[in-house]
């Protein structure tokens, strides 16, 4: 049987895959370890693959696209309505497989390595700015307990310290 659509639930070590034919017959529904993942897809004919847009999704999408597959990333909030019962990796993979074929589904563009690198820099800087702000606010509160008031502003706080 020719696999036409695959839904993948990404996880840390074991990735759950759910494959169906064009007539929506289930061909496979199994877990794969990361080491088995690419060799498994290298053996398959190119097909439509859906994944939730989450950690490592862009990496796997680039790898699978290089093998000739049509990979589409779906925001997790759009997959949720397709989950029919409880929450498990197998059920999520099935829901992703169904969601990726929906004609009005919205997808996330697959990011290049360069785009992800730039986003990582922005996120790291944002984290540092937030942590600096937290430290300054904490310092304001702590010294105010001793009756010392430092005027707002980074330069004044640095001068005080």
C-alpha cells in the first residue's frame, strides 16, 4: 500500500508516526527512536507529512524535505480540535495526520538554519533584558526596606551598586 499522508508527534526520544493511504486506510502506527527516524523515511516514497510546530520541528522538516517529502508544520492550537479522545503521542500523531489534510488549515513556514539562529539570538537577548529588569526591581525593593531609595534608570542603579 502506498502511504500518502503521515502525521508525526515529536517528542524527546521516541517519535510517534501515523501513516495512511489516499483512501484513509491506516498503513502504520508506530513509535520510532531518533536514530530510526530518517532511515525509516528514506525508504518511503515522497508523501505529505504533518508535524506540530514545536521544538525540533523545523530541524526535522528540513531533513524530511531533503528526502523529497512535502512537510507542513501546524500550530499546536490547530491540532487540538482533531484529538478525538485522551492525550497520548499516538493519538496526537493520528490527529496531526488528519489535520494536515484539512483544506483550510494554516501552516507555519519551515525556517532555515539562518532564520533560527537569528531568532535564537533575539530570544537570548530578550531573556537577558528581562532578567536584568527583574534584578533591578528586586534591588529597588530590597534597599527600600532599609529606607534607601534609588531613582529609576539603569545608569542610576549601576551608579548606586
